[in-house]
C-alpha cells in the first residue's frame, strides 16, 4: 500500500512576503518562527546576499492539518489562467441563499484585503454557487 505524502503548495509571485501574508489572512495560517539564530524574518533576510533577499516566504496551518504554502519570487509576471487553484471552503454544507450569503460575506472580507472578485457562479442542477476571485497578484481561487 502506498503511503500518503505531505505536500506544499508553491506560488510563483513578484512579492513573496506580501502574497504570503495575504494568504495567512485568507486561511488563518501563520508565519513560522524565523530560522534559528534570528529574532525576526527581517533580520534573517538582511543576512542574505542582496540578490536573495525577499526571494521566498512561507506560511503554514497552525493546526498542522493543511499544507504548507510556499511563495517564491520569479522574474516573469502572470500571463495566463492558473492550471491549479485553491478552493477556499467557506460554504461547505450550505445550499441556496444561505450558501450565497456566506460566500458573499467572505468575498467582502477578502476584497478589503486586496482580492478581486472575478465572477459569481450561481447554483445550477449540477453545482452549488461559488465565487471566482483573484489574490493580490492575480492568482485565481474560488470561494466554495
């Protein structure tokens, strides 16, 4: 029998710390402590060669259940739709107007953090409602 592997989700981005802190707010994730020997992440970052400063950042689920999120700086900007995206499960078990109201409330919270609403997909005979959004660098995700 194959064992289950832990994994992390990696985002290519222009500003790793900024995007990581956005996702901390979205998901309730936390920034882990800085590496041993450093009081802060800023102190660690200043210890690196200039070309490596701000090159990556990470956050994790404080309960240890969800995957680690890793953000790495890349030189190119986003040019097309994501091939993989996160579904932020805020409406699980809800249907109809109650679900839509819950999704809309979370959408409003995330708009204040800098997210963008792309499209509201209303329930049909196969799927419940969801809201397609983008994070602060344009990466798509869904409120589901």
